[in-house]
């Protein structure tokens, strides 16, 4: 079906007329319409239209300016709609049908009732009960906003905002340093508790000032955006103890385009996984598993086929932790649509293959790394995972990183006892393998062999040539390595001073400053626009580069 025409509208409109302005009911169902086929200039000529049927098409969204101000009945069943916010353009709407749109969720029903105050029926059912829920939710949110405002006025200064509410505080930033305080982690009883080695002490520069030769790049300017306290146990604002372990940015929807990036980040800690919009600081989705403690999250993007045969790109979030289970989350719907019983002991970290979107590595305290094929979900969003490889380790694997130049062939793992590499090519016969290469760090003591962070710093991985890490005082250390990597020959191994150190800004929570917090993980999105830092004091810190 191509763009709509005035002739087609008159053929399918009622009453029959040679003027669009006299049509009151229009049936456009079953025409395989796409969103771009709905021409606002044409449809806005239907000035008296009261009933519109768009069912059984392939619409992913409704244009925001259709101009149908008199519309009272709208049928959009069996489409591919993923958002309902554009329905606010129909303030007179009384009846709405949205069945069969697999990407709409229960929360969208609440949004509809909020956006359309005159709505009487949704999907053939009375909308009054949903409206009462919205009114109750509005009262609760109003009460919470008033309470938070009173606390802000009373205490003054920078605040850590409770639960899902964004706010602007003071300074700091984020990077790629993992579980910096495993001693406080709830490990299985037979796992020894050892603190990570301290960061190497370098000559510390003044905060924000560049360090290095005259030809080095200026230090990046970083602006603090939000401090969030969104993983609290029992949603308590007094929880400054839940430790946050891992975060990952969602794959960009414009994948393959130059500059494509995402501002959506997933964070995990305690019994919750949160998905946050870095720009607004709003917690878009929150998934809880009582009794679980999440240690790792990882994203992938799958192409799924709906019941109508329409292809849709869908972001899947994997989360795992203490129970040894991998939960595959339908983020937008806010529910778990698959569970892999991956290990009998806790899972330390997860990693999707950068070349095979369904291949997932899981690393466990049972000293094994397993490669899974999670498969593509069926029409009911159910997964059927299969095990492809088992890699044995001599110590607990803490971090995983496919080799950038040949991710299908080799996998690196940072472990309690050092760094190892495995051949993971699936055309090899062995399905259970031992380490192929072990990296020996000269002069390292047994207690300091732990590798708790891995990243490739060549041009294939780090766009900005910047390495970031956090420390035990809440500070973030920024290293500009672009100049070092371009030197020929490469300089001899020697301590490199940081480009700058961003001090922990000591935000306030419950009227008290949060000081000396451990930064467990710091991650930047590919274009270095946003940074997210996780701490062991239940604070998610988000920063933006100028």
C-alpha cells in the first residue's frame, strides 16, 4: 500500500460524499499501512471525522499532527505501535482499541487514561477503573514531590534524589573499573574475601587541570547531571549501603551510522535492575527479583518477527548475579521473558558477542565460563537457550572481553589469579576447553594478581582515546592515552600520570554529605557523551561531556 489518496478516503468513508469535510466515519483497516502513509495534510481535511479504524496495519507510531480534533472513536488493534503519547492530539476521544500491539504494556494503559480525560472504553472495557488508578498515582506522586521539595528547602545544597527523581548536583565522573570492593560482596561461603589492589599512586594534578606534554589534547570538560538513589532496599531513602556493581549502555538504534550512540543505561545492584535516561535522569524501567543480588548486566539487539510478520528490532537486557540465573528482560514491558539456569554458583559477569547477537558468555564463581546461544524469542517472547562451549578457569573469572580484532576466535578473562585467553572458535571439535594463554605480570605478588578490569584501548574500541577509572575515595581518574598509542616506538612501560582527577562532590542525602564512597564501576557511551559511575553507597552518578 502506498500513500493515501483523497479518492481512497472518499471510497472508504461514510456517509458517501465527494467532499472530505463531510466524512464522519472512515475505515482504513487491513491496508498494510505504514506510519509514513498517514499524510497529515490529507487527513487534516477530514474536519468532521468522529470514527477512524486503523486496525490490522503495520503502524509503528501515529503522526503527531493529524488534525482530527473531533475524533471520538479510534481503532488501532493489531499494529506495531510502541508508544501512546501522540494520542494526546485527540482530546475528545471516548473509545480506543489497542489490542494486538505487542510492544505496548500495562503502563501504556495508565498513560492513555492520563492523556485522554474523556475516555470511556479501552479495548471494549470500562475505563473508569484505570482512571481511578491514575488519580491515585497522581496523588501519590504529588505527595512525594512535595515531600522531596520540603527536604530540599530544609537542607539546601546538593541532594541525592530518591528513587526515580532527577536533580542537578556538583562534580565527578565515571569510567571502566569493576567490582572495586569485593570484600563487601555477598560471595558464596567457600570463596575467600580479598580486597582489590589499591590504585597506583601517581603525581596527582589539580582537579580538572590537564597534565602531559604540550601536544596532548585538552582535558575533557565534564558536567554533573544527576545523582540517583534508585536501587534502595524496600524503596527506603535511608538506604546508603546497597552496593551497585555493573552498568551498560543500550545499543544505539541508529546502529551503523556515524556518531550513533545511546543515552539509555542499565544499572544493577541489590535486588534491582534499573534502566535510566542519562539526559533527564528519569528511571524509565525497574525490574526487581526479591532475594537476588545482581552483579552484572549486558545488552544485545535482536531482530524479531511479530505475529503479523513484521520485523522489529528489539533490545534485550541480560542480568545475573548471586543465584546463578540469567534473566532475559523485555525492558519496555518490564518483565522477565526468559531464565537460563546457567551456573550452580553466583555469576560474576556477562558479555554478549559483538558479532553474534544471540551469543552470551557467563562467568561464574564455579570457575567456569559458558557460551550460550539464547536464540530468538517466539511470538510469546519466550527464549530457548542452548549451551555451546564450557571454558575452565583455575580461579574465579571477574571480567570478560572478546578480543577486538577477532572476537569470534578469542576471549579474554580477568580472573582472581590473573589474565587468561581461550580459543572460542565454534568450528573446533572440543566443547570443553582449558586456557590457551596465560599472561604473567612480572614481579606481581600472589595477592596482587587479580585482574578486575579489561578493555581494549586501540582505535577499534575507545573512540576518544580516554581511559577512566574510579577509586576508593569517590574520585574518577581520567587518562588521555591517544598520544601514547600514536607514538612510534611505544614508550617503555612506566607509570603514566592522569590527565585530570575529578573529585567526589559529596552530594547530600537525608541532610548529610556522602563522603569517601567507593566507585565500583565507571562506563562511558561510545561517543563519550555520557558517563555513569556506580558506587558502594547506592548512588548512581551521571555526567555529561560539554
